[in-house]
C-alpha cells in the first residue's frame, strides 16, 4: 500500500510539475504576445505619423504645382503681349521706311490750307 501511495504521489507530483511547466510556458507566451502587441501599436503610431507627414507634403506639392501652373499662364500671356509689341514696332519701322521724306500727309495739307485761309481772313 505504501508503494501504491508512492506511485500515486509520484503521478500527482509529475502532473503538478507538468502543469507548472505548462503554466510557465503559457505565462511566457502571454508576455511575448503583450510585447508583440505593444510593438505593433508603436509601429502603427509611427506609420500613422509618417502617413500624416506624407499627406502634408503632398498638399504642399499640389500647392506648388498650382503656383507653377499660374506662373506659366502669366508668362504665356506676357509672351503674347511681347510678340504683339514687337510686331507693332516692326510695323512702325516699315511705315517709316515707306513714307517719303518731306511729303506731307493729307491731314498736314488740310492743316496748312486752313492756316493760310485763317491768315488771309485776318
């Protein structure tokens, strides 16, 4: 009977030891899982900050692109105006080249006639 009791106690001791071993493994796994969870939360927070920063950068880039587009539009308008000014200058030069020197225009002749009439009427 003592031997049976011994075997019985050894069985219980072995089961208790196995149970403690399993409980220890479970506790270690739980700690590891908590640590992994904390790390994941930290990574998620960092990524959230990075994404928010990237969104801000994208908005800044969009604003810069819009400014560049507006600037390009203004420059194109200025180029058109400058082309018109150059054309006008070129036309004025051509007019000066083709107008005979010393020959009065019709308007100048009318003014001279009117001046003579006014002078004679006095």
